[in-house]
């Protein structure tokens, strides 16, 4: 009697898309809370509290960049978990979630500034308003995730001990018989 096996299709790990995407909202609010030109909780310098000062623009973008690098490394730790049924699908879904989360963080930070920040007259320059000048920052979360997954997987491979050729010795013995 022949048994037929049905191959069950692997399900996509939707949580790896949804969790980073949803995490973008609090990351954006945190960006507004910490960044110069926002609530400025890091420096609390009144000169850096307004977007009218051009010195604020780079640290504001770097604050979001640092948050996205941290989020990418954190996501990579979850993606390199060995309990995943389909790690490649989880990685792709995680990268897509990181990209969506990054976009949501950007928009949530700007929305936070409009809702809870002071009214700003941005007629002289659009960067006076709480915004992001360096749009490539929006690629940092997925890029940091990909690089960190690569490094963690490489370290896991280097940590494994070689089997010492035990398999090849058994093959040699069975070949001689």
C-alpha cells in the first residue's frame, strides 16, 4: 500500500510584518520626544528647541536614524531565532515590516509635532517645521536588520564546532566492508 503525503503549504509569518510596522508608531512619537526641534528631551537646550535654528536639522535626522538602527538590530535578534519554520520568509516579511514601520515612524513623528508641538510658521523654509530632511534615513531600519541578521548568522556558523570528520570515517569503514 502506498501512502500519499500531502504537502502542507508553509504559512507566511505575518507577525514579522505586523509587529515592526506597528512598532513604527511609538518609534515616531519617541523621535519627536527626543529630537531637537521636537520636545527635545535629550539636550533640553532652549536654543535647540525650535526648528528655526538650522543647527537643529541634522541632529533631528540623526535622532531618527539612531532609533531606526536600534530597531533594526532588535528585529534582527528576533529574526535569527532558530525556532522558525521558514526563516527566509520570516526575513522577507521582517524587512517589509521594517520598511513600513520606518515610514509610519516618520509620519507619526511629524503628526506628533503637529498635535502636541507649538504652532510653527514654516513659510521661510519647510525644515523649520518638525520634519525629516534626509530621506535615506527611511532605509536604515531594513538595512540595519539585514546587516545584523547577516552578522548574527555568520557568528552562529562560526560558533558551531566541526564534527571532526566522524561522518567521513563511518563512510570509509562502510565502503571497505
